[in-house]
C-alpha cells in the first residue's frame, strides 16, 4: 500500500504540481488550500506524512500544527514545512526547537520548490524508514571438549555472531529453546546425551524446526553420516576440521536459513491476509452475519448433512415491517443501527448450530439444523416476540420494530433455492395477513 500524504499549500499552482508529482511517485495525496480544510483532512484521515506551507507569516503553519497537536496528541504524523524565505532558517529552527511538535518536523524546505525534487526527497525518507538492518545470526555450539569450546568462542567473537556455547549436553535442549539459534554445531559423541538424540529432540520442536544443525564428528563411517541426516542434521563436518571450511559451511547454511525465514514470514503474512479477506468476503459488513453467498454455501452443506443422516432441517425467512417508513422518519444511519441491533437480537435468540444470515436489505434468513417445521415455527415466534419488545436504536429513537416471518422444512429432493423460496412465500403470507406474525409453509 502506498503512503498517504497530506498537502496543505495556498499557492494553487504549487499545490497542483506537487500533488501530481507525488502521485506519479506512487503516493496517495489529499490536499487542502487552507488550514481550515487542512484541519478537516486531518480529522478524516490518518496520514503517513504532512507537507505544510507556513505561508507568509511564520505562525500560519506552526499555529496550525500547534492546534492539531492539541486536538489529537496521540497523532504523530511527521511533517515537512514549506517556507517562503521571508523568515531565516535559524529563526525557524529556534521556534520549532521550543515547540511541542519538534520531534515531528523532519525537514523545512525553502521555496521555490521543485515538486519532483520534493517527491524524490520523500521517497528516500520512506525508503530509509522501511529499511531494516539485517539481524545478527544466532549460533550455538554443543561440545564437551574444552579445547573446541574455546576455539568456537574465538571464532564466534571474531565474526560477530550472537552465540551460546554449551559443554553440558543435558542443558543443551533448554538453552536452545530460549536462545532459538539459527544454526547449531553439534558434537555427535558426548556423555549423557549424544548429538543424534539432541538433534532429533531439538529439530522436532515446532519453534526450532528450521534451526540448521551441523553434526561434528570424528567418525566418518557411512552409518554415522546416515544417522546424522536421519535425525535432522543438514550437514556433517569431520574432526579435525579446517576453520575456513567450518566458516564457509556455517555461512552457507545461515544464508539458506535467512531466505527460509523471509519466505516463511511472507507466507504467514499472505496466509493471514487471505484469511482476513475470506472472512470479509463471507460476512456482511453492516451486521457481521454471513452474507447472501455464504448462506447459500452453508445451506447446501446442511441439506446434504440432513440427507446423509436423515435429519430434519428448517429455514426461517424474516423481513422487517415498514422499514422504508422507519428510514424515512429517522434517517438511514438510524436504519443501519436498527439492522445491527436486529442481528444481535437474532444471535441472542438462537442456539449453537443455528446460523443467521443477512439475505439482503432488511431481509434475514436463519438455518435451523435438526429442526422440524413445528420447532422452526417456535424459534420464529420467539424472534418475533423479542424483536417486538426490543428498542432498535436507543441513540436515535425510542421505537420498536416488528418483523414478518415464514418457516419451511426441508424435504427429500428439495434444493436450497426451493427451500428459500418456500420460506419466502410463507413470509409474504405473514406480510399480507397484517405483518408481525409467523406463517408455516
Ligand atoms: P414491508 O413491511 O412491506 O416489508 O415494507 P418495507 O418498507 O420494509 O419494505 P420495502 O421493500 O418497501 O423497503 C425496504 C426498505 O429497507 C427500503 C430500503 O431503503 C431499506 N433498506 C434496505 N437495506 C438497508 C440498509 O442496509 N440500511 C438501511 N438503513 N435501510 C435499508
Ligand atoms: Mg420490509
Ligand atoms: Mg424487503
């Protein structure tokens, strides 16, 4: 997502050219020609950066920022001031350094300003904010030999790794759990617990599954190599080893680990976004209930379950009575609030497993698994009664609404569409018979 920039500039030409240049640079821009409109922009949006013209007198832009700081002290939008050269930079810096907002002002630029240079300055600013220095690699060595431990320590210090050196194999697992190494140099043969068992235990824990283990062993037999790999090591190094080769192996595996971490982080982010999107796609934004599309999917599944297990299934269709009149009287905002309240009432009146959905407009649908026509009619009557006695929106009115309902029971061979259709027809019978009632199909 591109950054959103506020641009408050009285000079119309500069405003237009700067906005155009910023948009070409990939930013989103919202602009205002004066401080009054600017304040409204700040109230309505959350900006990543604000460019504010101080205009002729110094206090214009600074005064504006001061009032915004008082209005929204929690907002920390960084600011670039645009200055005419009427006031010296030293004087301006002095005033800013004494202000409450000094930490937010990242730059003051003097006119004439070339829009494209300003855009490139801002691009560099955001790039530097996005830059995260690569983190130091964490390495761990497990070895009962004091000589090797000392040698590892010198090597890790020299190459600035974050490290842990463990000579007692019984402590290795615990230390690995809290240190979370990227790479482990594991001695194969140790008293108490051998390197194979440790490797297996460590790499089979979820948190350390991606840690790279290099088995260090004096035994070069094929069986040892196989045992190392089977237990989760990614490489083997034979003792005595050359320090350069050890370092080359370490770097190669640490590089691979870094790429793996980046990819798996990106995968997790994409997965989380997809989950959010599919939840959004399945729910109605006003009420949070399942939407029309999801209702159909769900109903088809419930019908096949009812068929498979020879169970009953009922469907209730509900339409708010005279809702147009309500909207006309109290306005759509209050109407929306009433629909939200109705959704809450529905959820409260239903048992686990019953699924309410917004069919569309002021029409709702409820799937009632393991419920027959009589049971469905009882649920519908309960809802009718609760709605009739519930204030729909304490904020805008002290009215209650009523609803008309139709109930249908699924029968073998009946499709989802047919079932909805028969509940709908029953609901219209309720409408035509005076509303605020339940009709069975
Ligand atoms: P009836 O008793 O015959 O159902 O009358 P009604 O006025 O409820 O029915 P009609 O179909 O004439 O009008 C439905 C109204 O519902 C009109 C429409 O503006 C309103 N409506 C539909 N969706 C929404 C919504 O999301 N928010 C609000 N506030 N109103 C909505
Ligand atoms: Mg209606
Ligand atoms: Mg309707």
